[in-house]
């Protein structure tokens, strides 16, 4: 799961952010036409409701294409000219106004339909870019269960400054969660560089410190020669032993993973290293921490968007405590449960949100 709406459904984006309008908006023009026509047919006292017919073509623009809008506009003109409705008395100026509004609504509907088609194309391209930058995680990587969640902070975008990945290599299963300086489309190029460096390093670097150094060098090279640049990223790297009973952790300026053991959630104590891209990883390498894992233990990693969410009292979201309350949630559903908890408790999220749950399973006996 990527929160898509990561998250990536048109309905999930909301009506005012490109999703189709709700059903009541789609049926409102038709219901209004039927209601006014029926009322005026039953009694001449309802003719004062005739002005409502003028709202039908503009309402149709919200839901229908130019042809359906034209049909509804024509229906309004017909109803206005049926003697039985008692609405055939307005002057020529009133009738011409309705005809003009209907014709203008058809034009606006045509423009909206073309723009919607263009937005759908651009969104499809954005989804393709997201899949290329961060392909959907498999449910399991060499015995480690994986569930990811991603939601960009910048409205209307599918990619931003957070990233995660889980890869199997000759030295075991390795995972990364990171947060690039800034967010939105401007950070995508840096995310691509870091993920590329991580995926290459997984194959040929013998330890996590070397993987971090490779990623640090990638950012340092990318920013070389660029004046006034401050290109950096935080990240946390994990490596599971072959029997998945031990995990090694290296943190580079990023919040530590949270270990879920039974109904308890404990933030791991790690030796914080410098962020990636400052050229300090090789000089002062981050210290690797080894953590034993018990049966059914899970590791929860999150970006600043989760850790630094604030409520109305400007209090940070208590992630470990809330994870303990959600400990019975299956690993595949945990990121979604945390996001729902943030929304329900009304915490303001001002940054990209990334969550990754890793559930290592011991090898079969």
C-alpha cells in the first residue's frame, strides 16, 4: 500500500481535487428538472419556482459532458414553453437569457471535459514516474514481510522527498527509509539518485556503513560545483541476518525504527550519524547497532511527516505509544491504521508521509 493514496484512486482524491463528483451532484440537475416540472404541472401556484430551471445547465457542467449538458439545456427551454407548466409567460428577454446560459454551459462543459482528459493523462504520467522511482514493494523479500505507505505532502503530486526500498543481496535483506531536503517535485531527482546508489550498494558493499558512504558520496557528487547548494538527506538503513533473528541498523540523521514486540512498542536506541550528502559519513561513519529479534517481532519505520505531526496544542504525535495501542493490527494493515489514527486524532501533517513495516519470519525448521 502506498497511500495512494498514496496515496492512488481518483475517488480518494476528493471531489475538489480531481475525483468525479458525488452521486448527488450528478443527479441534482435531473431531479431539479423533474421536481420543478412536476410542481408546475400540478398547480399554477408553483410557477414562482421557474427561476430554478436556470440553474440546471450550470449544474450539469459539474458532472456531464457537452452533449448531456445540451440535452438538459434543451429540456429546460422545452419546459418553459409548455403551456401546462404555466411557465410560458416570461418575456422574450427571460427566455433568451436561459438559452444563452444553456449555450454558455455547453461551451464550459466542453472546456472542462478537455481539461479533465488532460489532467487524467498527466496523472497517468505521474503514476508511471512513481512506479519507476519507487516500484510497489513485494509482499515478501527473502523471508521479510514488507508493507509500505506513501503520501506526498504537495497536493496533486504522487512523488515527493521521501523514499523507501527493500532489496535482497549477497549480504542479506537490506532496507532503507529516507527523507530528502525539501519535498514535492523538486526533490524527485535527489530521490532517484539516492535509490540508485542504494540499489547498487546492496549488491557489492559488505556492510551498512559502506552503503551509507556510497549514498553520501552520490549526493556530494550531485551537489559539487553548484553554488549555494545544501543538498542532504536523512536516512536509516537496516540489514537482516540470514536467519532473520538479528537486524543491524545504521541511522544517518533519521528517526530510529520502532520495534513492536507483542503489545509493546519501543523506539530503538541507535547511534545517530550525520545526514547523507554532507561529506561527513566517510570522516565520521555512523555506528552500526545490532538488535536481536524475537518471533513475530516487527519493525516500524516512519519519516518526519509522521513523527512531527502536531495536534491543536502543538504536541508531536506520540508514535511509539500509538503503535502500542495498535499492536494487534496485522503488519499489512498497520501503516493504514496509523494514518487513520492521525486523521481521527486531528494531527496536522505538514510533510511527506512514509511508513514501512518489516516483519521478518525465521527460516522454516
